[in-house]
C-alpha cells in the first residue's frame, strides 16, 4: 500500500506532516556543487539567495542556489546538470564527493521524502 501526503509550509518538527516525514526515512535530494563537487541538500531556507531589494523581477534575476561549503552560486542554467547528478540521502546517511551514499536508511516501513521547492528552481 502506498499513500501520498503533501503539505506546505512546514509547521514545526512535531506538527503536521513534519512528524510523519520524521518517522520515515526522511530523505532529501542532494546535488553536487559545480565548483567543489561536495554534495548539499536542496533546502530553500539554507541555500537559496536573492537580492530582496528592488522589484520582483530584480529578485528573479539575482536568484541563486549557493553551495554551503564553498559559497559557489548556481543559477537556473545549472539546474539540469545538478538534478541529473543528484541523489536521495536519508537523515542518517551521508554522501561523498563521488556521489556514493553511505549509511543505513532509518524508519521502518515508511519511505519519506522532502520535496523542496528548489527542485523546481529554474
């Protein structure tokens, strides 16, 4: 049996969909930086940057995903390559620079995935 549950926005670790996701494998899509090749999770709150001054068009032109390791900016043109090279990584797993996921998935019978809005970044 498979059940699809989605929600936005998050309401905190023990509320709403967050509690369900946390009980499962809690996987996030990780992509490799084009400069340092280290993988990082696509997480809007942690890696998305834009210039908040000016018009919405100004913000759109400055929108970038920034590597948390070397601060290399990635724009919409980089998205296809990032997404092709990405991998799902569970909450208790890690991924090395070669894209090899290490460690065991947690979470019994629930496969849970965090689909961040940045997966649609263009």
